[in-house]
C-alpha cells in the first residue's frame, strides 16, 4: 500500500518505485513448456534476466485473469508455482531433458553454469512460494572453464547462451561464450567433446539427433554443422555470404531452428533469415524482416519467429508472412510452441504472452516475483 | 277398656322412684300407691277367676266395694304427692334470690378491678419529652453552668431537680446562640454591600484599559513587540472551524517545540467569522431568519479596532449573502497562511520557500490548500502528489462525494485543492463532522467525542504528521528549484555540470552534441482518462508511428497481413465500438468531456447507470474506468482480443495520478561517426513527474540515423532495440542506486550525463565492431587460444548482446555482471 501523511516511509516508497522499474526492465530469455501427461499446455517454465527459473500454471493464470478484470492492474502479475534462483547472472535457456520418469529441468546462464533439477521435485513442491528459491538442490551442476591468460590472469567465466540435449547418448550440448560448443556427459559431468571453430561467441545451438549432429549459430555471423563423433565442422553456413552487397551490415546468427523431421533449418542473421534443406544442403529462401529475429521455432511446416518488435510472425517455408499477431513484449527473446499449437512469447518487460493455436491471447502475465 | 287404661297407669306408677320415707313411721304416699295397686290387682284377679268359674255374683259386689276403697286411697296418695311437689318448688324459689344477688356483686367488682389495672398501665406508659432534647453531659453541666441555675431548687427529688437544671441550662445556651446568629447576618449584609460597590468599580475598568491599550499600540509597533497581534491571532484561532484549528494549533506547537522554521498567520475578519458561527448555530437550531442574524451581527462586540477591519465592513453584506447562497463551496471566512522557510541556511533571516493557504470548505468538511499568491495552472502546482496518489482533483472522503453528487469540478481555475495530506493535517479522520457550536452544546455525547479527539490527536502527534508534511514540502520545493535550474541550463543546450565527482560520468567529457531540448507536453489527466471514442484514435497513430519509424509504409504491412490476426485485432475494438447503439455516442462525448474535468469519484456513478442498460457493449468502457463489475464475461476469444487492445489504455488509466502534473521533455543528442560516415541521433523522451526526485525522471530512448545526403531520419530502433533498453534500464534505474543522497535533486543531470556516456560508448563499440568486420580481423573471444594470433577482449555478451559495462568499485545491479 502506498503511504500518506499518516505513515510516511520515504525509503520504502522509493524502494517500491525502483522495484517497479526493475520489473519493467526485466527480460524473459526463454520459455519452455513443461511436459504434461494430458497433452494440453499445463505449465510453462520461464527463465529471466534476474537468474530465476520459475514455473507458472497456465490454468491459474487464465482464471486469475478473468476474475481480476476489475483490478487496477492491467497486466496480470502472476505468481509462480515453483521458483528457483538458478543463476547468478541472467538465465539464458531452459530445456527439459526427457528421461522417462526422471525428467530433468536444465538451465544455463550468464554465470557459466548448467544446472539440472528433478522436475518432479519442482512440481510436487510443498514449500510456500515466498520461501522458495534455493530450497531444491540441483542434481547436476556443470561449469564452464575459465582460461588462463598471460601471467595466469583468469578470463571471465564464459557464459552459456543456449543448450541442446541428446537423450539417447545422455549428452548436453552447450553454446558457450568462449566461441566453443561443448558436449557434456550427463552421467559423469565431464566434457566429452569440444567443438571449436567459430570466431565469436555462440548464440544458439540445436541438436540433430537422428544423424548425431549439432548446429550452432554465432556472433561471427555464421552457423556451423558439426559431427558429434569427430567434433569436426561438416558445413559452414554463412548467410551473409550471398549478401555481400548489403552495405557493410554486420550481423550475427542469433537463432536457428530445426523442424521435427530435422531436415529443414531456419537460420536468422540480423534483419533476415534463410531456410536450408539439410539433406540436400540446399539454400531454399531468404527473407528480409523488419527487425532482427531473436528466436524462431518450427511449427508443422511453418516458422514462428519473434524479434525486436511486439509481433509474433508466422512464415511459411518460403519465407512469406502468413500472419502477424500482436504480442505483449516489445522485444521478444523467446517463442515456445506446445505440441497442441499454443505458443508462448517471452521478452522484454518480463512479459510472457500465451497465444492459442487460433491466434487469440490466452493470457498475458509478467513475472513479478522478486 | 277401663281396665286396660288402669293397667297402663299402673305400669307408669311403678316406674316412679320408690318412696324414700319407707323407714319413717308414716307410710309414704308412694308406698301407699304401690300397695293399693297390688291390692287392686289381686281383686281384679279374683273377679276374673269368679267370672271364669261362674261363681255367684254376690261375691263380686264385695269385691267391687273393696276396690273402690282402694281407688280412694290411690287418689289420696296422688294428691299428697302433688302437694309435696308444690312445696319443694316453692322452697327452691326462695333459695334462688340470694344466689342471683351475689353473682351480680361479683361482676361489679371484677369490672372495677380491670379499670384500675388499665389506668395503672396508662400511667406507667407515659413518656416524657426530655430524652429527645440533646443535653450537654452532666460533667460538662457541672463545669460550665452558671451558679444560679445550679443552685435553683425546683423539686424535692434530687435527680429530677438535676434534670430540670440541665434543661434550664440548655434553654439558656440556645437563646445565646440565636442572638449570635442574628449578629452575623447583619455583618454579612454589610459585606455584600461593600462587594457590590467594588464590582461596580471593576466593570468600569475595561474601558479604561482599552483606551490604555489603544494608546500603547504605536509604542508596540515601534518596539517590535507584536503582543496585540499575537493576541488577536489567538482570538481568531478560537473562531476557526475545528479542522483549521487543529492545523493551526499543531503547527504552532511544532514551531514552538522544535523550533521549526515556519510562520503562521490567520487571515479573515472576526466579524464574518462570528456571524458565520452564529449563522451555523442558528441554522442547526432551525430558527434562522435574516432579521435575527442581522440583529445578532449588530450585537457582536465591537472589538475590531484597526482601520483595516473597518474598511472591510461595507463588505459585510455580500459576505453574508455568500454564507447563505454559496452552496457547497462555501468557504469559512477564516484562513490560515503558513510560511515555510528554509531550514538549512544558518543566516538569521532564511529564505522563504513557500506560502500555503489553508481554507475550509465547511459544507463539505474538507480542507483546501493552495500556494498563496500563485495563480499557475494545476500542472505547475507543486503541492500535488506530495504523497502517492494525491492529485487533489477528487474529494478526499466519501461523505463529501455524496454531498456533491454531480457538479463538482475542482477545475483548473481553483488554485486551492483538497489534497489528502491536508485532510490528514487537519485531522479530519478523527474530528466529528459537526459545526463547532453544535458540538459544544451537546455536552452529553460530547464526552465520548472529546475522548475520541484526544486519542486522535495523540495518534496525530505520534505519526509526526506536521513534521512529515513540512519536510516533504521543503524537499519538494527545493527539488523543484533545482529542477528549474537544470531545465534552464538544458534549455540553453548546455551539458549539465555536476558537482559530485565520485561517479564516472561526472568526469566524462561529453563528445556528443546536445542538439535539442524541448517541452513536448503535459501528461495531464485530461489525456489519460481517455474516453472510448478516442481510444482507437490514439492507438492508430501509435501504430502508424511505429511502422513509420521502421521505414515501411502502412500499406505494405496491410498487404502482408492478408486476413491475419493483427488486423482482426485492431478492427475488433472498432467493431465493438461501432456496435454500440448510436444514442450512446453523443452523451458519451459530452460525458467524457466532463469526466476529464470531473474527479474520478463521480465516474463510477454515471457510468454505472449506463452500464446497466448497455452492459455488453460497455465492456471496453468498463475496463478503462476500472469499475468493478460482476458482469458475465463474454466469450473467451473476444476477451482475448479486448485484452490486448486494452492493455495500453488501461495502463494509462491506472497511472493517472502518477502522470498528473508530469511534463514530458524531448532531448536530442547527435554524434557523428567517421566510419561509416553516419550521423546518429539519440532522442530521449524524458518524463518528469511531480514527485521528482523521489520518482526519478523516466527516459524513453529512440535512435535515428541521419543520412546527410538525403537528410532524412531513419529509425534504427530494431537494430538497437536491446541496447536502447539496456541504456534505459541503466539510466532509469541502476545508476540511481549509485548516486549519493545529497545529489538527489540533481538526478536529471546525472541521468543525462550518464546517458551521454553510454551512448558514446555504444557508438564507439559499434564502429569498432564494424571496423573489425571490414578489416577481416579474425580474432577470438575471451582469452581462449587465438585462431589468428591476436587477443581481443569481448564487448558483447549474452543473448541480448549486452554491452559489458562495469562501474568501478560499485556494486552492479542484479543481472548485469561486472
């Protein structure tokens, strides 16, 4: 409650103002749908710039949204079901490592850690929400190495910008800030393979498990396909190559997406994205976008993309726009599609917008917790 | 027959007592009777037997004579018995008379005896009067009584004599006392006379003193002792309505107890105030007539003796009319003026910061505050939002809202407004809502009321309301002065100069040029309490704006959209509005015009009635005005569409009070880069709210590239979006935590300097990275093994390609690694 002349606490008021602003500047870096038995979208896991990983129940968000219409808050301040203070810096990615009953929730962040929690421990939580944070110990904690420079100076810990998984071989692939991708063994917690070759830090990584390959996108403007057995780069995709005519526009590969059959690849660089057919190694199309794409995902034969504008754009495989849906975050960093077709867009402002398969907004909430 | 009778008689005779004189020589008549009877019986038996045997009747003759003889003796015996009886009777009669006489004598004697006994008892029961008389004790009597009483002998019985003596003594004493009482009465009467004389003298004294006081006034003014003025103020204070009195007394107490650097003054005429109070009392008593009130006014003691008041007297009549007809805005004739001085300067005469005028709208029972002598618009009114959510546009409490009902406008014309903090200062929260005289009359219920007030006042003091408000006012005024200073310097397009040197941007030398600084507008409530009609109009320009910035015309987008979701979204709101019945539109427009002026309090009421009739279509309206509704929710999809459409507008409504009185400025800084030759323009929209510096200015950044040859601005927003947001976060939030508290009033300057430094840094980095690209330096990141033998420190990091900024020695904000 705000103060008045009868009980004025200036510091508390200032604190609340700053807190409000902090919430506004928070960014959701990744949203992931939790595996559900019913096949309906039940809960969503959100990794945000304050290093927190929190799961929200869609059903309760929707119900609160409806009952809370007369409220003064225009946006729903959602309370998470489970809250983990996962990382010291921003948390960049969350993934579910599906291993039967023993599903793991993996996250990586700016502090160079990859941590894993047992998902059923998170769902069966009994602790009240205000006590949560570090109440569940991660079952797994992998950390990137620091480099020693001249005279033994330690470099900053490289961050992990994205992770990918291979459940069959039990490995986790991470796109690290030291321009290398790593393959971690889940059992031993050791690095199995280092993929070295990019000249700037990695933004994104996807695993192509059918042929045991990974694909990485980097700040240096290229994407590479690697063979996991040998650790060698099989193919260098340089979207900017054909585009040299563009006047000196430096761009990086900020996101890549692979379809379910693992044969189509979408790769965004700067203000355009290109589609490749992997089996044929063919360049299919190139599409210019108004803003730089920050996350893409395949949904059936279509590509959903979000960028630095408040729109969720649906492209077909040739890159023509099928639809644009207004979404809440002004700059979206993440789009996640549930098998049922429900999409979640997360981005600047700590906002998560859940959009149904028909394009209507199921609920929009911001992660206010802490 | 005969025989039978005889027989019966005989039987009777036999039962008679036997003769007692049987032993005596003479045969008793009874025996004679018995003998004759038996002989008769014998003869009868003989006669019977003769008759039976049939013997000759001669014998019978003999027998009959015998029998007659016997009968004669029988009769003789009978007569002698009767005679005897008579004799006994007469004897008894003779004996009875003496017996009767003695009985009578006995009774007489008994009666006499009881009479004497009664008389004795009555004598014994007789009570004397003397036990009721309180007498002095015997010892005392012997000690004190005069000799002649002691020696007098009235009776032979010594005890009785003593008693008589004591009674005499008592009588003597009482007579003495009566005499004394008479004397004292006399004395009292004479004293009363003296007192009356002296009173007469006293009543004539005030007029003397008054003339003396009048004579002393010039001397007082000369010597600077404003005793009279102070007295007058106190006298005026007594006429203040309770809320103003609380303000006055509490401020005075604060000033005297803590040496607060403030001055208080009550202005207004005593006459008017008295008339007002009387009028109020009369009206409540239900007997208010013009004649009476004017008479009362004449009765008012003539205590106004300085010329100023006298000059005001002709105004009296209109003032009275005001009282009658001013309606709900009726202002109490007395007002308090509060001067607040700077408390930090050590000079004896410190600078005056503010003068506030408190007035009381007695009908509404609210306190209004304005800045004395200022007629600036509400946007410049620095009293608003002194505390959160206090624009002063709405009435502070419910009862007032009920009284007003419709036509309230604390419009821009009024310079004094009912801020909530003013009500808190006046203690309206615990004062009873009654005019002063009435509450004074009701002494019965007055006790509880008084105790309420006492506890309320102690709470008031505990909460330090006066101190809090004065502190806030001072800091607000100082901040505003500092702000004006900063704005002036920016107006002249000079970079602000910072006096604090332990923040990195203070020592930074600006290399951008400050190209523009302009006031964009006021974000007043007029704009924010949008009506529905304008909502979409506002939205659309926004859209155009956004698209325009990204350099793609609207037509292109529409083409690309086909029949996708977004157009449907935008049109859905307009469809909703169009679907509203047309009669709604016109009243709506009028209403909304009013609504912008009228306080929010009224909105729900007017809106509610409409809501009942057009509940479905008013869905949007409802959202905007934040009315609680229990209406059925429409279909989910429709809702979802509404939801997004209403997000921005709803947001605005929610923040109305925060925006109230805030100003928006536009700052433009440009920077030329050599490679590639570009002219970058950073535009910052700065919203400075009334709560500055508590709520720091809010920056919204846009970046443009100016192509020198085409001279056309091109938005670079989407490329730079994340960098701009990071800069915003840094300027709006993170650097605030690093600022020392004494620099608070100069937050704006700090923010601008910091922004310039960040902008500079960003551009340098950008040009460096593009350079790098061009010259095809292959460099590795971090300190990992170089691919081509050169070491380069990273400048970007993370998925949002954040610049790695670290402030030396200062802890970073969470989420931003150092």
